[in-house]
């Protein structure tokens, strides 16, 4: 499972402030937030469950169709101008290098998985073999606009398992576009 913790922890339960249902307080049911309070970094779980957050986003898009359309057009433009082509032989080579398991959490992919860009297209990444990998859906969704190194730091901060694997042809592209939101500026093990 993608959310395995390095340490044994007791599972707490949390009530969604939107639907009032009670769920285990885990990443399967709640997204994370990260704040700095009194100089201390606090990582916790949101107050709305993932289902209610998705509903909220869908409602926002419905009320703001121009914003949703503009976002879709920006994405389409980035995809159309991205260099490189992902082909079946690249996917097969990557699957073999990863032993058919997620690049990040090591969950078995069983011949499936999502194509993941080490440096996202939204940050200027390419479709070249050096910039792609395979991941489970949960890791793909959690990574969003983070670069490979930013995602490793993000997972470390949450005590999530990071797969330690060396893939000779893996070399993430340098990001050419900013994230425009919270950027991981903390240095950890020499990673920016």
C-alpha cells in the first residue's frame, strides 16, 4: 500500500466537516496540509475528506467555467509544445528497470501504473525517457506539480516510504517554469 509509514502508528479517526462521516485519519481519506506556526513546521490532515474535496473542486469548476477552460487550454498548450514522444519500448524499459513496481512507494503495478514525469510538463519537463517513470495512481495524484526531488522531500516529511533505486537512464529535466504555489525550499540531503 502506498501509505505505509516507516514507524508503527496508531490509527486515529476524524470526522469530515462537510459530510460528517468518520474515517480513519490517513492519506487514503484525507489530504495533507503543511503550515508554519511559531517557527515550527506542522503537517496534518485537512478537515474535509477526499470525496468532499473532489466535490468542492467540481462545484468550483462548474461555477467558474472560464477558469476551468483556461486551465485546460494551458495544459493542452504545454502538452502540444513538449518535446519527446513516449513509446511502448520506453515504457517496457522503465517497467523492467522498476521491476514492475511504483517508482516512489514500491507498490506492485502488475503491468499497469501511470506514466509519471519526473519534472512535470507543467514545470517544463519533456516526454523523453530520462524524464519519465511509472508510479501507482496514489503517488501520481500526490505528486501533482512537484519535481521528483520535491516529491521525495514531501514524502520524507510525512514519514512515507521512499523507494531507494538507481535507474541509470533516469535524469529529470531541469524545471523551466515555476510551481506558482508552495515550493519546497528546504534543503534535505543536498536536495533543493
